[in-house]
C-alpha cells in the first residue's frame, strides 16, 4: 500500500496565505457546484408548471448529475496530464456559463440541456477540489481540512432546498441559477494567480474518449429507463424491454472497454485496492440514498404536508445543522486516532434506521416528529465522509491522486443520479405524475401519493443498508501521517 506522505503539500513556493486563499476559493466554487444537486428540489413543481412536462421533473436534477458523473474521471486524467490550474478553470467557467443558460431557459428541454452544461463544470469542480487539497495539505492535517470540505458538501445538500424554496417563492426560480455568477466570478479571479504555485505531479496519460461516450450512453440509457418506465411505457412493453437491453449492452461495452483499454478512464488497477474499492462503493450507496432523500423531501412536504415552497425548504434546516455536527465529530475523532471506523458505522446505522422510520410514518406525523426524525437522520450522515476521503487520499501515490479522487467523485455523482432517478421512478410509478403537479393540502393527500413516498423513502433506507455493508467490508484502511493509528478502535 503506497502512502501519499510525499505529497507536494509542503512545497516552499506555496505560502500559508496562498494556501488559505486557494482553500477559500475552492470552498466557494465547491459550495456552488454542490448546491446545484439539491437547490432545484423545492422549485421542481413550480418549474414543471411554468415549463410543462411535469413527468420529466427528475431530469432537472439528473441531467446535471449524469454529465458530471460521466466527465469526472476524464477530469482526473486531464489534471494528471495538464495540471490542476487549467482544468479547474475550464470546469468553473463551464459551470458558470451553464448557470447563465439555465437562468435564461424558457422550456423544459432547454433547461435540461443547460443543466447538462452545468454538469460539465460541476464534475470537474468536485474532482479538482479534492485533488488540490490533497496536493497542498500535508497528510497529517488532511483530517482537519476534510471536515471543511465535508461540511461544505453536506451544508450545500441541505441549504439547497432552503435557499431554493425562498428564492422560488419570493423572487423566481431562475434566481437559483443567477446567484452563481456574483459568487463564482470573484472566486475565480482570486484563485487564478494562486493556482500557478501548486506543486506539480504530472505524468503522461492517454485519454479514453471512447470510454467517456460509453459512460454517457450507459448512464443516460439507465436514467431514461427509470424515468419512462411506468410513466410513458409499461415496464413490460417492447419499448422498455429494448431500452433496458440497450442500457445493459452499454454497461457491458463500458466494462469491456475499461478492461481492455491501454489506459482506462476508470482506473481499474486502483479498484483492485480493497480500500479504494470499498470506500468508493460506500460513497456510491450513501450519497445516492442521501441525495435522493433530499431531492424528494421538499416535494413531499409540499404535496403531502401542504407546505409552501419556502416553508418546505425551511423545514430541512435541521439537516444542515446536524449533518455538519456529525462531520465535525467524525473528523475530530480521526485526528485523535480514536474510533476512526466505529463513528462512521454508528452514524450510518442511525441514518438508515431514521430513514426507515420516516418511511413508516410518511402517511402523517406531527411537525415536531418530522423535525426530530430529520435531525436524527442527519446527525449520523455527516460522520462517514471525512473518514472515506482521508482514507482514499492516504491509499494511493501522488501521481494517482487525481484519478483516484475523480473516481470517488464519479461514484458519488453516479450514486446521486441513480438515487434520485430510482426514488423518482418508485414515487411516480406508484402515485402518478398528476399528483405532483399541485400543492397538497395537509391531511388530504391521495393514498397513492402517500404510498409512493413510503416506498421511495424505504428505497433510500435500503441504499443506506448497502452503504453499511460496504463500510464493513472496507475494514481499517491506511491512516495519514500524524494519526494515532495504534489507538484506532
């Protein structure tokens, strides 16, 4: 197992103020990119009514996630070839141009395509943020810095519905895209000269362009199957059978390509590492279950709970607070070398059990019970990601760091896209799209709609169970220098 202790994090050309400026700007652009996964959730019914095609609502989220997922491994390779600076700037500019296109969209198709352009940038931002932190932060300090990035991610996932609800109700849904520009542009201006001082670990790579197209095709086909099945076509129809067959074929071709390519887009050799393999699987299942839950929760609060758009977003506030607390507890215990694997495991058990309780009570519960459940769920979720990321950063050599962190983000994004699509397919398949076109009246939701949310939340809970299984298989990975590994429990 190769340690990354020899990272260029202590490069004398990078001062403490340079590091601070880079990290601040990275947190800003990462916050914007992470917000785009969930900020549209409370606005989806409003967007559907304004632009039509309500049954395609889930594509507002999944278009962004699918493209980000497909391109993330390519960004990792490009960063290892060309350096982090140019690749990060390209990603950030693509994201901001996509944000402008989303704000100006006047049809559902245009919005979905613009969200795809946002995803071109979002995937690169996620991958480059983790990679650059691995470059500039000494291995012994990564647990401390990882709590910041995990907190940004988790806060964004929950702040998104709150902010999206407020902007949609009091201004217009397009404002959820306009706000990216005044924050993102100054961050790029700040970070550009600083990135020139980054330590460099480039080595030659070949780009698997065929792999990129296969990933996009395979992911889009499975998303189409999940969004069309039971809505546009019966699951047993000829059209759905052919679509599912095409998706299976695309994934099979992708697998063959990755096994035979001179340098595969997805680093198969890295996946041979037990630590890397199980860490990214844990990220895949946990993030998919969590993002799916977060995206559809505001819709539940509006259609079943009878809440306004802003109130539905505000109701998710406990998730923001307590997921951050969980991340801080996990990172603190990691720095001390205590309970490094016990804390994330307990956290995932809490989150899974809370999600199943939410499913059991989806038919109706007092508001305070809902808030208590969301607090319970989120307090466990935050603890897992600091350990996963730091473990990955410590398991590979510096020249493989870009590809490995890109793989982790790829699996997170893929899990998020599939989680949103699966929960949407379950919900719409049971309740029907018509039930989501209007705000509900508390206590008057149809039995089919309630049943749809029960099964959708249960699906999320099952995703957390799969994450727990992967976490168990992960075992005890390598710890960075400075961690009291002998005290790990």
